[in-house]
C-alpha cells in the first residue's frame, strides 16, 4: 500500500511538471521552461520576434536549447 502511494505521488509530480527528473539540460533549460517560452512566443501579439522568425521556426521544430537561448536573448533585446 505504501509503495502505491509513493508511486502515485511521483507520477503526479511528473505529470504536473514539479519533478523534472533529469533536471536542466546543458544550457540550463528544463522542459517546462522550454514549453512556457514557446507558449509566450506563440501568443506574442506585439511581434517582439521581429527579424527572428526563421530562428523561431527552427526552435519550434527542434526545441534545441542552444538556439532557444539565442532566441531568448534576441527576444529580450527587442522588448
């Protein structure tokens, strides 16, 4: 019974994003952070991406952390 409860708690943490089991990647990004940033970019009504649209498309399809960092810096500079 105790094992089932612990398993249920661990499963709930993984589903909610509270327990990123593998931690951040080499660039420091967690999967939840990547998804949040892509959601922000998708709903950006002020087009702060400017001339970074090709890079955004690349990041969106690959979720490459290095490219995502480059895009984040460009995005922040355009705000």
